[in-house]
């Protein structure tokens, strides 16, 4: 069965349409991969966010000798204005501009799923003391800081006093760091869940509360672990809810379920790294489930390990590793729908350690309708809706 038959068949048959639609839809599957923070510059409102000139991919290509042949075969070269490969059959590409106010993970993902935020989430330079008291302090820190820097500054005092470290950033986040073995993951997760409950009860629109466990005995050995957990604000209805209500399985990989607070998610597969993430994608893809399903994956290493830490060489190598994996995966796509995009930028050459306001690439195989250049992020939801006939 060709992609054209899958796309148009249900609407061209009279009395048999319902049966045919059910049969075709049952065979459909789609994969959306979010390369966390892999922006491509060019946001018209970047200056308003202090990010004028930020260009994650552009600067990495220029300064790190980056070559990504398999992403380029889907149109990445054209997106960046530097064609480097022939386009793969069925590929279509575009740039997308964020319409929502903000440049954080939650805002980006929610817009990808069809929800535009007209007002930004709440942000703080420091949290009110009465709020922290209600959450359960006493805490150390309570300021905007890089996660690695605040461990260097306060990790030893945390080990001595047992007080968790609370901090934030330019994003709408309340982060709590604690030693994974000395304090325990269960206690840290419970504290973060309480923080989420208190924020929601007070009507504070903080996008995410993030548990940040770490290990080590001194500043030289402190290292955040992969047991991070995000507690997000409940989103409004998204494409995930529509798909699930229509009988399409929605499978989250990585922190997708956390970002959407489980709303619209049928099944979740948390991961510890990009390597783990693509292995889970491969496993799910090989299952060939009989029911229609969407696999929605976030690969976070680009952002967490290299963007925030301003490590361009590590960022470039991480992209090369993903591109090499993609080269082996593309032949398995067949007539199914593949979409690769990002949620914001995090230019490792830009000052500071925060996300950067950028456009993001949209790379597709077998898109159900033409992609539109310079549309907002909700184009992803529209494409997914169209593919499953919602």
C-alpha cells in the first residue's frame, strides 16, 4: 500500500469508507523526534530575549566542521542555506518560528503539540521565602544559577547540612538538587511533587519543577545523574489528547510524559540518554503494533549535557552520533511518517547558560500534506492530525 493510498483512500470511497478507513488507520504509525535545543537561528524576536545573533546549528557548522549527511538528506542543508546532499525521496523541510511567549522546553513542546501560549510562564530570580517554607525547606541557594556551578558552590554545604539546593534560571523552572545516595531519590521526588502541588494551589504558572539528583563527594566529583524527573504544569488539550481519544496509541519516549504531565499519553518510556532514547525508538519501531500509534520522543543530551554547559565540541559530536544512527534508521521508515524537529535553541557559543530564542528545523519523510516554511511550531500538530485523519 502506497503512502498516497493511505493519505487519500479513506475520503474517496463511498459506502465502504468506514471499513476502509479503519483498516488503513490501523496500519498507520508516525515518529516525531525532538532534538532538544537544536535551533537554527533566525528568530525575528531574538533581541527581545537577549539572544540576538544566536544560531545553534549555524555556529556549529561554521566553527566545528560539522557534517550531518543523513539529516542533510532530509533537507537540513537547505534549512541552513548550505545544501550538502541530495534530498531523500519523500523528504520535505522548512523552518518554524515560535509563536508562544518563551523559550523553554515546556513552551516549545506544547506549541509543537498545538498549544500556543500568549502569555509567558512565571519566572523568578529568587522564590518568596513563604513559598519555600510551605514546600518544606530550609533550602540552600534560592537564586538563578547554572546547575553545574551551583553544585560546585553549594554541594559541600548540602552534604554537611542535608539541606536541598533550590535554584532557577531564565526559564520558568523551580529546580531542587540533592545527593542521590545521601538524601535518596524517593525523598527528592516527594519534595518536588510537593513543590508542584504548592505552586498549583497558589496559581503560580511555573512550567516545570525539576528534581536534580547528583553524586560525588566534592566539587571535583559532583555530577548530575540521569535520574532527573520533571513535574510539569498540566497542559490544555493538545494533539495527544485528540489522538488518544480517536484510538491512536500515543507513546512518549524520554521526558515527553513529564512535559505533558501524562496528559494524552497512552504509554511512557523514560530514558537516561540519547543512546538509550534511540534504542527505545528502535525497539518500539520493530514491534510493528497492529493499532495506529504515534511515537513521540525527546532526545535531551544536546541541551542538558552540551548546550547549557557551553560545550560546542561535545554538542557537535552528539549531533554526529545522532546522524549516524539516523542513517541506519531511515531505510526502516518505509511509507510511515517521520518528523524531526526541535523545541528551542541553546547556542553553545552564546553568552550565558540559558536557552536561546531561535527558529527550529522541520524535517519530514512522507508528510501527509505540504509543509509550510516559516509557520509556527503548531505545524507539527497539524501534520500529525492530518496523517491520522483527525
